[in-house]
C-alpha cells in the first residue's frame, strides 16, 4: 500500500469559510487497493506552515506520496510551488508539464497553473491545482504512473 | 486597462544597426481596448541593464505586464531568461512551455528558445522570442489568458 | 565537425556488471559526417565525479556537445540532472520538455524522466534517458536541431 497524505492549501478552507472539496476529491479518486490515505490536512497559504508540514510528512512520517491541492496560481497568497521547491531534493518537472499540457486541451487558463513535483527523501510531493474539477482532471492524468514512480524511488523499476 | 511595457533586448537594435521590428510587432498585436503601452524601451544584451530595468518597471512604475523580446537563444550574449529569473519572485513555467510546444509545430528550432515568465510584485514579466515572426506566433498563443492572469494577480479569478 | 563526448552514468556499467549499450547507441545514431565522438566515458552515479567530468569536458577539452545517458530517473542514486544544473551557466529547458512530451506518446512513464540540458561556456550538455530504447527515441527527436544550436552558440544563426 502506498502511504498517502492529502494537503489542502487554502486560506478559506483553513479558516472554515469554504468546505475542502478538492482534498476530498483526491481521496475519492485514489483506488483504495493501492493507496492508503494516512493523513488529511488543511493549511492556510502560508509558506512556513506548508514547508514545515511537508518536511514533517517526509522526514518523520515517511509518507510515500503527498498530494497538495491549492496555492498554485498567480494570486498574491499562492506560494505552494515555492514551498515545494524549497523542501525539494530533486525536482520532477514532468508532472507539472503534463498537467499543463493536458489541461490546455480543456481550458487555456491551464497555462497559469504553476504546480511542480519533487522528491524529498523517500517522499514524492505532487502539486495539484485548486479546484475540484482541475484536481480530478490532473490526478487522472498522472495516477497510472505513480506505482512505477514509487518502485523507482525504492531502487527498483529498471 | 492593462499597463504594459515592451522591452526589446538586442545589441544591434540598441546601437542603431537594426530597426526594432519585434517591439513594434508586440505593440501592433495588443488590442488597444485592453492594453495601454506605457513604455517602449530598447536595451543591449546586458544582464545588469536588463535586471535594473525590470526592477524599475515593476517596483517604481507598477507596470502590469512587461513583454521582453530578444535574448532568449543560445548565443553568448543571450541572457534574458537569466535576468528574468534573477528578479523573479514566482516563476510561471507554463508560458515558456506552451510557446515552445506550439512553436515546434512550425519549426523544430523552437526547442532552443529558452524564454520563461515570472511574477515580481504586481508585475508579470513574459519573455517572447526575438524575431518578429516568432514574436507574433508566441504572443497570439498567450494573449487570451493575460486578462485572467492579471485578475488572479490582483486577488480575483477564483 | 561537432566535437562530441558521450558520458554514460550508471553504477552497474561503471563496475562492469552491465555492458554500456546506451552509450554505444548514441554513437551509432550520430551521423559521422557531422559528429566526431572524441570521448566515451563511463561513470558511476556519483554527483562529484559527474560534475568534475562535465567541467573538464567543457573547460579543458572544449567539447561542443556532451550527451549523458542514465541517472535521470527517481532512484535514490539518480543525480544526473542535479549534477548538470550545478555546472550550468544557462538552462535550455526545451530539450527535456520535448523528450518527455514525445516520450509520452510511447510510454506514460516518460513523465518520470527528469533530464534537462544546459550551456556551460561553449559546451551544450544534454541529458538523455538511460535505456537504449529511450536513448534512441529521445536522440532522434532532437538530432536535427543540434547543428543550428551549435551555430547559435558560436554567435551565428540569426
């Protein structure tokens, strides 16, 4: 089983103004014979809180995959990619590229999504967009390669 | 109205050997009911002069969008992407990706274009290629999402 | 003639457990009327050894193009992109993007390839994937633009 954490990054979800539909969308989409969602967390768009949580999930909880949702746009509070890069040991540029390229087939605004992905220790961190619809479309694109990604991270898959 | 600056980066334009057709192409393409071109500047391929100007346009003149043209290739003097990244607060990778991907449908040399885009304060800086033809093709690809990009930058668009 | 070096990065090739088929694939694919393979090197997945070799090939041997193969995946020993970025003077993002985008048409796992490309002095360094099949597919995608890339690097091509 792939130990998974879902990290919703949204001021309005964190202060209770809005329900966290995007985090729940991720959980609903993950096949439960492969992914075990160990942690579901909601944080405001705060660089320090995001990096602290990513480090904790990687270094202390040994989570295999962290999915973030939210904070990848051009808004003044959007800092999820910067927080992700700041804890990264190795950037994995393909996830962001493919999500934008496939997203463009649905909406030209996909070009504005700044999400990335990285490795930190044995943890893969993937930034998904913020809206439930965009989360669903993006996760469906990358879902099938995640087991192979984990296999490679653990030294196999060659 | 979107406060716009056009920054042509070219040694030969800066010293008067060549006419700045690419900067003028940008101005011609921008719909004048949405974009107000406040500044049109020509600089040589000089890292320090480019970064000084980008900082000034962002921090002092509060320009909404700066379009650069030129200096994105593999030549020894081409430093526009490096200058852009050095003043960046947030990288916006999608613009460069889509301009290369769409450009490849016209010429394989599009892969060599190194342009990027970034946010600095309330300013979006977008690197366009150097030739008038490539400028036209690239700007047409991204033009329609720019109003939405500005809306997001000002805290809206959700 | 384009002075070329082929750098295979693989623990198992370096210690003799596996034959270096990927490096040989690169050599076989390069048209020998344009590319002169001056150096063929095998190194383990060791950050310091890779960066030392890349610096030497660029700064002392004035190689025009270095092709690396291997070390671009998600494995704990895969550090080729990090070594490449660490010696880079200018990143050339299009090569990695197009190899992943084209690779995806053959296998979804192409999204996991982390290869990049960069300039250091007068040397273009391009990360190719590790398997002979993926090397062949990736090199075929970019081969035709390399002479123009070299021309630009030497101040021409405008």
